[in-house]
C-alpha cells in the first residue's frame, strides 16, 4: 500500500520541470505518463515505482477553508492541488525527495501522510 502525498502550488505546475528534476537526480530514473497522460510515474532502472503524481491533471482549489479542513495546515486556496503516491521503503524515500523538490521548484509545498508506525 503506498503512502499518500499532496502538493499545492500557486501556478499550474510545469511537467517539464518534473522531468528535469528526475533527470538531475539520477540518470537511471524514468518518467512515463499513464492514464491518458493524467498521471506521471517515476520509476527506477528496475521499473519499480518511486513516485506517481497527477502533475498533468492538477485541480484548481478556489474554496478558501476546505483544504485546511481536509489537511490541517496545508493552507488556503486558491492554489493547484496535485495528488501523489509513493511506496514505503527506500524507493518511497527517493520518491518523497523528488516530490518535495518538485513542490519547492514550483513555489509550493508537499504534505506527506504519516506512515502507520509514525502515528
């Protein structure tokens, strides 16, 4: 079962930026689009998923208080909301770093759901 992440950014995210981050992180990583381009999946050289993210299909959140109701501390809209998933373990740790780098590069933030043993 993967760990959920949410990224919020002030502008429509640039998918090419995600690809540049992946390329600079490790030459052995790959980005592929699935679900008719709606989902970007980053995999390692063995094809194992590190990160899946809705970079190509963000949701514009305009309702001011709803994001904080769903995820306390995430902030108030308007902003673009992207959802993602990373596996637990070393691959997931690498995926989390990529997600955080992408969020920061887009001027946003990344919220990471707590692992079951973190609670």
